[in-house]
C-alpha cells in the first residue's frame, strides 16, 4: 500500500489535476472528456457527452478520438487515482495536454453535474455484432447507436425486403414496416422477406415473422395501412430515419414532403426493369448541398408515362441490389461515418453494369425545402387526380 501511495504522489507532481467543474466547462467548450472506468461502472452513470474507453483499452483506442497530440484530453475515473496512471501513460505516448479529473465520477455526482445512464452492449451483442465491433469507424459506439435507432421502412416489397433484412441483421433497435398489401405469389420473384407459406397473409405480418426469426432481440413494428396526408406525420415522428421503398409517386412525394417538414433523412430507392436509383434527401442535415426529392423531380409525370413494376416488370435481383445500397446508406447515417448520397443520385443499370453518380443541386425556389416559415409550409398534395387528368 505504501508503494502505491508513493507512486501516486509522484504522479501528482507530474500530472496536472483539475476540478470536475473545470473539466465540465472544458467539455462544454469542445474538449475531450474520457471516462476510463470499466463497463459495469459506467452502466451506473457517466458524464453526459463523455467518451467511454476502459483504461485497459485506452492506449489502443486513444488515436481514434484524439488524433492531435496537442489536443486537450481530460481523463475521469471513479475517484481520480486510475486517471492519474492513465494520464501518465498517455504522456509517455506523446500527448502533451493530458489532465486527470480530481475526485472522479464520485465528485462529478456530488457537484450535481449532468450525467446519463449510457446504453452498453450485452454479452450476446458482442457475439452477434463482433464483425461490426472490429471496424474502427463503427465499433462499439456505432453499434450502440444502431441499437438505439428507429427506422421506418415504407413498403415491405422488393426494395423493403433486403433493406429490412439487413437492418435487422445489423441491429437496428426498432424497425417499423408500413404496407397495406398482402403477399401474392407474383411477389416471391423479388420480395425475399416472404415465402410460399406467406401467400395471402399481410406483408407486414410475414415480414415481422421473418425478421424476428433473424434477430429476436430487436423490435419490429408492423403497420398495416397506407400512408396518407392524415397519418404521415403521426407515424413518421416516432422514427429517426425513413427509407422509401415505394413504387408509386403519390406516396413518394408524400414521404418527401413530410420528411422535409420534420427534418428526417429520407433514403430513397426505386427500380424499373433493369434500372435503379438511390439517393438521400435530407435538407435538414446542414451538410452543404442537400436537396429534397422535389428539387430533382418537382412534379410527378402523367400516370401513363410512369408505369409501376406490376405494369412494366422488373428484374428480380435488381431490388436486392438497390435495397442493399439503401440499407448501407441508412447504417452510415445512423452510426455517423462515411460519405453519404446527399446531393448525389446513384443510377444503376444491371443490363450494362453501369454505375453512374450525378450531382444534384438544391433548388433555392423549392417551395418545400426552401420554406423558411413552418407556418406557411405547403399542404400535402394528392396526385391521383392530377395524374389521371
């Protein structure tokens, strides 16, 4: 015990200690506060906004969060002793401005500073999502974001099937599926959520059974109805992201208009015979040029010029290809990594194997994403009459 106290005393002479109030102010100003306690300790509370890296992994992971050796780093443990040792180790690695938070989390709570009860992975999660956890850009923090996310998949058909399967496999915590249709045998050529035994059943019920079998730890919300102007805001407001896998313009424009109004990211996928398109419409992202669907297609074409898959046909594997890209985009948005398809339109031709990406611009005069006064946001349009006329 004497040797430990002597060692800590020496560290106190070489490591700068700061109060929890000082660390809190620095955290508010953008500095890094790293909670180095073990996961069972963190589960009982951790400073809001802190990064959580157990002391045993700190040296291996510090480079992922502090890329500049001159960056200010504040370390917090339970009482302020382990953080001294950890700060010394980081100093030896070349970090110039490392501080130990005196009193640790115990003092943080005594001072009534804000803290949260962070979600942590269960043992089964470590096994199921092991390949995700090995990716630095995703890792444990990204997987926790996925498990805490809520995604609405509109359409449990050709595009919605691979999207829902891969989002469920990836561990999206809540997946809402909205579709008012039933499974028809002609769906089975491309709608891989469903089986021969599902024919005649509601698509959302068939989908829930399949997805729950794939990942029973997540929540599947079947919504057997059709989106319309009366219910869309009520349904969408409960989700972080909307994935549009519909095959009709009426619903497509309705989704766009509601997502713009509510500030939701709208991952859009569409198919026609051999061709597919994918984009993310998210004007509220604040990431440069981010148009909405109407910036590209202000109004729908006449119905006779826009046949559905049931009328024009579609190569069975194409929705799978488009759906996988949509699911990838959704995961990137929710976990917060990679480049997105905002301001871009990815066009795929499976017959010629061409993949072309086009820049698309936000239209300043767009009455939807260009609306700055929510009180004057345009009403939701109904296109059935305009198309038939």
